């Protein structure tokens, strides 16, 4: 750069500095002369103006979490924090004092509206703030980030000196909704922002949270911004949106059916996971007991059962022994063995030798479950009847130790699945002793995770290609729609050939035959393959197996000849014989509907929930109600009309979304009067849709479907109506 050019730039910089100094000086002189700010025009002698300069952050909007159809799973909504004003010069529009003068009385009045707050603590906060000559103060636990309805009730009470600062809070419209998977986010006092605390909300926090901005302004005594004094030093960058593979309609059904599983069987826990066999996409992920993400005060467990619970699953492991035998070419097709009990010893080379029952060998005798003795049966029947002795015969006389160990590794057992953003456990491979080696074949001794089991079964259901399960589909910038991260189906391995997978599937058809263990799970019009399991539960504290509570589960896929959807449903309960299979059936039916997958035939007289139909929701907004009803007449759905108008002004579901038989479709009209609908049988999703369309809040208690409501159907309602419904 030349000397001439350098001098020119220096002169330019000096000119900018001189102009800035002149402007600052002019502002000072103008303010001293006129008693008004040059930029804002405010009277500097106004008692409402503070001298303090506020430097603060501007909270970035947290990204939303959506299901695969664009339905909101988690979002930010307005919330309100109470602020107490203490400046004794403040008056309201009538000239009456509008500040806190009596801390005890103020705390007492707030307690009436906020029963969970500590009245004495609020009073002490106010007293301390007054002693310290503070102009305003927040009031601590229970007074922050309140719902709009609560804020309006407090405002109606007209408590002197009580105002509100608008903020945001995290809301989960359909909670509980895969609570341990999605997790929750809440305001973090240390970080001074909403932050993920559990589940995907925590593991995806870097994407969802964005970057806060920084501003500076002069403050009025009531805490508001002095006009003309705002300086933005850093713009806030909003968080990215996360789109999951989860189907919210299906997930809602899973939540309801898991609750039914617990209630009907007095179960300690229950779970269900639904996966696309060919892609690994997780369509539903549920476990119970669960918690309300909007009020996460009582969390039964911080462990994500499907990926972090190590369990011995029982006989659902048996198809992998058959797969190993078939793939290594040693499977004794059509041959028979003697079931009942397996007494054994080992020779000098370590080979397991079956000996006559009653022989004292020092090794524990292995029996078929519940003392069954099927006599002499084929190995094909052995899988259908879930015979432990079939597994012992295969592992002792056909498959060797090294082969079985190798195939367990190939199927991904006792290893991390490495599913993005989901915490996992590995389980324990325990096959060193003869007893543990045999027991691992029928799902005992070694422990694994449900996620590992699901991944391994995709190899059987998907012609040998084992698909890695995943739940995050993509991460998107909400303003530009640019895809930040995209996750695609991934083959985790090919542990068996396509021919082997087909043969195992053929064997699993036998599990669904009359008299076999899976017959109770059959569904009219659906061809399924399945494997049931009953597993003992090992107690880490007592180092013994529980004598009363067991794991009961079923892994199933449909259609049988070309599996598209797999469901793994299970529970831990003392009820291992007479438990209801209806929750599994309902989940499987819903899963097939969600993916438009049919069985080979239809039920002759379908009942509600059994009709195999899906539709694309048309656009009905700005059309007449008559047109809308005619447009929907060929769809087997329930139309809920809101308002007494004749034109549709909003709708749910949205245009282009997939709807299913017996879904409720809501049409908001341009009428002035809204009446209370009969909400009997409504789900949380239905309640949320009604609230979003009308702005009328509804208080809910319990889980499941609406069984009672406090407002009679047909009663006129508005945003001030106190609506309460009970779900069960």
C-alpha cells in the first residue's frame, strides 16, 4: 500500500471519530439545554425514567420438534413471570398507588391464585427488596413462566404492584409422548435460558437452542424500555427444528395401549417399539411408567428402557439360534428330538453331551417352560412350541461354540447400536460356561437391550440386511428450510444370507399356527410372523432370579411373506399366562394403517379401528361448510364442526396430512357462537386440536381417552370458560 493511500485512510478514520464526538457532544448539550434526550425525545426529568443502563441477552427461540407428518411434538409458547413493582411513586390510571406496600398481604393474595407457592418466602423476598430500595423484583419459585390462563386470573385480581414480564416456556401438546425418548427442556437458572434436561431435548440441545443475542437499553422504573435507547450488539440466532421418524398418531395409540397393559396386568413396566423393517425408521417408541413432560416433577426413571435397560428377553432369542444353524449349513430340517428335559455333562474336550434324565452330572437340568413335555417333535415344531430343549439340542449337537459366539456378534448383540442422539447400554455376553452357553440360546444368562434385539430382527425380516434403527430424520433451519443434518437408512451388517432369512421367516409362521405360542396374537385379515418370549428377571442386589415377576413379550412382523412393519411389545409382570394380547393387536393394527400396509384380506365386518384405510386431507379453508362435508363424505372419519357459521376458516388435520379411518377432523367455521362438544372418547391429540383452533383452554387429568367433562355438551363456551376433562 502506498504512503498516499495510507494517509487517505487515516484521514477518513479521523473524520469518523470527529463526527462521532460531535454527535455525542451535541446530544449532551441538547439534553442539558432542553432536558430531553436527542434520540428518544423523552423528558430526562420524568420521574419514570431510570438512569440505569441495562445490558442483557435476547433469548433465541428454541427449535420445534416435529413428527414425520409435521405435527408438533415440542414447541415454545408464551409464558409470564410475575414482577412486583416497589417504587412508591407509581400510580395506576385512576391515580391510586400501584406498587407493593404490604408484602404479607400481597403474598397472601397471590397464594390464593398460586396454591403451590411458599407464601412466607414470597413475603420475605418483597421485604428484602423494599429494604434494599429496589424498584422491582421477581418472586421466586412458582411465580415464573406461568401459563396465559393463570396470568389472566392474577391480572383480574388487580393486586397492586403486581405485573408480568413476557417470556417463553417449553410445551408438549400431546404429553406424555415418548417421554423418556423426547425428554423435556426447562428454564435453567444458571444458563438463564431454556435448556434440554433429558432425552433428545438434551442430546440435541446444541441444535435446538440457537445462540442468544445481546442488547443494551435505558430502563423506565416499571422495567420497560425507554424508546430510542435500544442498541443491538448481536442478533439472536434461533435454534434449528428437528424432524423425527415418529408418527404422532401411532405414538398416541402406543401410549394408550401401554397404559392399558400396565392396568390390565398389574405390570411393573411395559414397552412397545414400531419399526420399518426395510429402513430402520422408528415409528413409535414407548415405555411405562412415564411422566408428563409439561410438569416433570415426578419422573419414575431417568433410564430410557428401550435403549438402556439390560434384560434377558427369553425365547424371542431362539430364531437367532435357528438362523445360525441354517446359515452354517447344519440345521437338521425335518428331524426329531425328545423334548421335556435336557440333562447334560461335558467331555474332556468341552463338548456338551446329553445323558439320561435323572443322571447326577453337577450341571443344572434344563426344562421346557412351565414343565411342558412335548414328547418327540421336529425342530420346526420346537420353535412353534418354544421348546428350550430344541435350542439345547441345536447348540450341543449341531452349532458349535465358536459359530454361535460369532453370529451373536454379527447380529450386533452386546454392542452399541450407535443410534444418533439416544443413550445406550451394551448388555453382557455371558457364554463361558456350558450352562450359560445353552441358556443364552433361549434368552437367559446373557443380557441385551431392546434396541439391539430390534436391530437384529431386521436382518431376519429384511432378507439378511440388518438395518440400524434411527429416530431423527433431519435437522432443518426454520427460516431458510436448509437441511442442516439428514439421516438415511443404513445397513449395519449382513449377518445371514437372504435364503437363511427366508427360511427363518417360514419357521416363524409356525409360531402363529393354532396351538402354537403365538396363536393368541393373531389378527383377522393379517398374515404375521412372530416369536413370543418369557424371560426370568435377574436381581442385581440379591444375585438371584425373581420368583414371581417375569418378562413377557412378542416380536412380530407383517405381512409374513414380505415384512414391512415390525412391533416388539412386552411387559414385566407376575401375570405370565392369562395376560391380555389386545394391546399388542391394537398397536400392530395401527402400525399397519399408519404405513398403509394391509394384510391379505379384510375382516368381514370391521369394527372401529379395524378398517384399513388412509386418506390425504384436502384443503377446506375458505370453502362453504356444505362443500367441506361433501368433500369428506367418502372418508370414514368423524367430522367435528366448531362454531355456528357456514364457511370453514381453519381446519385440523392440515392440508396434505395423512388421516386414518375414525380419526376426528375439526372444522372451525366463521360463526360467533361456539358450543361445548361431547368430548367422550377424545384423545389428547383431539383436545389439543380443539384448543389450537379455538384458543379455548382445557384442563386435563389422567391418561387415555376422555371419560368425563364438567361442561354439558351444547353449552356456549369461550376463552373464559373453565373446561375440565378426565381421561382414563
